[in-house]
C-alpha cells in the first residue's frame, strides 16, 4: 500500500489529490481495513489487467461493496471509474474492450483502457 500526493490546477483552482494505491484483495469483508479505505476516499479508480480474467471478475463485487458503504450513508452517487490496463499487450488479452464497457455501463461507472507502459 502506498499513498501518493499530487497537486493539480483545474479551472484555475489548486487541487490536492491523495491517492491510496491498494493491492488487490480477492474478498471484501465488512469491518475490514478495506471498508475503512472506502470511507476515506471520495472517488474510486478500479484497475484490472486485460490479460487477467480474475482481476476483471472481482470488479462487480468490489463495486457493490463500495456503493453499499458510500451511497448508503448519503444517497449520493459515488464516482467510480473502471480502467483496463496493459492495452499494449493485445496479444495476451483475455478481457475484451466490449466486456469492460458493458460492465461499466451495467454498474453505472466510467470506463477507460490504458497502458501504463506507454
């Protein structure tokens, strides 16, 4: 786990981001440190590998857990973006772009595919 801080100017306003980079855990458990992280955050970026079906398949459970923890308190929609990583490894792809887009659409999340290497 790492926390990164980053300043960015958006529309003339200085914004400080704190990014909590958390390794994937296969199960979300109530009362866990994962629930505490969810309470800490204002928005979420969930990253999966397009070369790893298991990292993709865990997303619906994680998103349901996040929404239950955040939206149940204040009834506001929590910003969640799903990101497929390793777009540069097309020859190893096991999760299609269409699957990612459809999952994001069904869960009311944003969607992008990227390559951290590029």
